[in-house]
């Protein structure tokens, strides 16, 4: 493949699966529960997030008697700018900074649990575990490495929970996930000024299936310990590369790639310290290192067009929170978390200029009546200033065009939700039938 052709295909596929700026490390989205967000997700695996805690640990479903539904709606307002730094190719440095690449997004999530008897529960969790959007200026110094990035996912996670005894519950279920991406970037065409470079795009989508499993332990009244696992989901992504010029038409066509989303292990503790106050602790491990190097394969040529050296590290999150029942119908929350990002200077791209973050949150629940509870939460993300470098000798290199930048980011997140209880809990399961002969 000629150098120009290879450069254009690379520009159309670089960082294909690292797109989107998200709120749970790399391109993950943690905002699945308004209630848990008010605690910075501390204790989510031990039930602090209500029914929606089944996203982290399906066994928490047994903590919800009767027929209960929760719906959450979260607005993620990201602010992030990449400022051009010395070391950028002189022909591109004058094109300026990225502008605010953050794009506001609304993320819905919901969970429902239904108690069949005093031992058995059925439930369903829905949400978007990965995604969001980044969009710099159309013309800017790093345009050959990204003009826009969009990932959309939707997951359906039915679960079945079993209360073994008064101190142990177990649950598991399949996780059915849809994954779709659309990326655009400038194509470096010889003889055309960088400010006039056309855009190419890469699109792809896939369905995949994984599973979730978990357990809760209640060693004594007022103490809940939870551990949950979300498996990796394997995606065989079918997509296409599109280019705007007739002269580049041979580059367009169908492509495919294999992507494994990260495993997630969540551990939580909810500890009552008085009849009206609780302390929550949380830990999450996301195995982003599963992504490794991803190959983009041309269906027409039958060979890899390029390798994507994502090479993320594993991500770790530590959180602490507290809840206080200020009145019979009002609960107040606050929390703080630190997340070690899977992305650092070695593997950071303009599409995903992620870094370590510190999360401060507040929240509240108001019990409108015996059936309806309203939830509200706010979080602010403080992200470390980070650097981006692409070009010769780096993982991301398009036509040896050097780009250096400094990233400043923050995010404000507002979530609203409600919980509704339908009817009363079912009667106890009948005793086993014993026949006497």
C-alpha cells in the first residue's frame, strides 16, 4: 500500500475505539444511578444506589422487596480544551487550539426488580455503559488526529437473584450490549492547504453478549458488603470508511475489527453508624488493559489496514460517602472519589485526552409518599492537567505530522431520578411438600 493511501486510511481509523470523552475512565460511563451519584458511587456494589445498584452488583436486587422501578436521567456537561504547544508541526500550529471539545450529553438509565417470593427476584437493568462525544473546531492544529468522535452504547441486563439465607444473596444474568461509533478526521491530501483538508469518516456497529454476577453479605444488622462482576463483552464490529474525493474512492469500503470491552469488579460497603446515618465505601477495578492493540481489517483486501495501539492501563476508583436521614422523608448524601485513569501521556490521544480525576458529589432523596421517591444529585469532576503528543516515534502518527498539546478539563454532572414501588411484597414461598407413605 502506498504511503499516501496508508496515511489516509490511518487518518480515517486512528483511535477508532478510543473515541468519546466519558466519566468513568477511558470511554466508560458510570452514571447509572442518581442515588449512588450523590455518594460519588461509594457503596454502589452494596446497594447504596437503590435498585440501580444491580449495574455494579446484581445481588443487590434482593434488598428491594416487592415490585420496584427506578429511572435516572443524567446530564454530563464536559468542558475540555487542547491548547497547541511547542513541538507542533509549523504548518499546522497556526490553525489554533481545539476550542471546547466537550459536548453536553444526556444519559438515561433504569432498573426494575420484581420479587417472586421471599427467596427469588427477577430484574432488568438498562443503560449506556460506554460513550459520549468530543468535537473540536473543524479546522485546528490537531485535525488529522480527530475532528469529531461519537460512541453510542445500550445495554440490557436481565438478572435473577436468590436469597440463600438471611446473610447471603447471589445473582447473575446475561449482559446484551449494542455498540456504535462514528469518527471524523481531516485527511492530509498532498497539494491541499491544511486549512482546506476534507474530512473522512469511520463508522461501525456491533451486538455482543457478556454476563454479570455478584453476591451480598449481611454479617449483622446495619452492615452490607457487596461484590459484583461485569464481564468483558466481545464485539465483532462491522463498519465502513468513507472519503469525500473521487480520487480517493479506492480507499472507501467495508472494514471490520474486534474489540473486547473491559471487565469490571466492584466492591462496596454500607455501614450504619446510627439509626439515621450511614458510611459508604467503594472500590472499582476496570480491566482496560484488555483492549491492547486493535486491528482494523479491510474486507476488500483481507488484511489489517492498521493497528491501533490503545494499550490502556487498568483503571482504579476509590470512593467514600455518607448518608443522613435529616427527616422521616428526606435523606441527604455526599461523597468523594479518586479515579486513576487508564490513560496517560504514553497512550493519550486528542480524541480522548483523559487523566486522573477527583470527584466531589452531593445528593438527596425526598419520599413524596409511600410509593414515590424523588432523587437528585450533583457532581463536579476535577481533572489533572495533561499533555498530548502525536507524530514520529509515538503510538499515534499520521503522515509524520507532529502535534503537541496541553489539556485542561472539568465536568459538571446533574442527575435526577425517581423510584416507584408497585403494590406490597409477595407472600413467603410455600414450604416444601413432604409426602408420607
